């Protein structure tokens, strides 16, 4: 694996949708707006699927869990 592939893979995030399917996203940015953090993600298309050039924005919520 070359350096570019390693860098690209380090920006990948895998989330589960409502049906439990894994969905890959590329992390684009973390934006602070009105005291909230927002994560900007680009869906990674499955092989053979067409790119739709849309981003997804999630509110980033910090949870402190007891140890």
C-alpha cells in the first residue's frame, strides 16, 4: 500500500444504516457552528455504483460513558 492509499483509508468512516448495513463515508471536515460541531461526510459509492456528489452532515455529539 502506498502513502496516498494509506492517507485515503485513514479518512474512511463506516457507519450502520437503519437496517444494519455498513455504509462507508469519507471524512471531509468538522465544522463548529453556534456552539455545535458538525461532521461533513461524503458517501463512498459501492463498486459499479454511480456517484451522486452529495455530502451528509451530522451533528457530532460527545457522550461521556462511565468506565
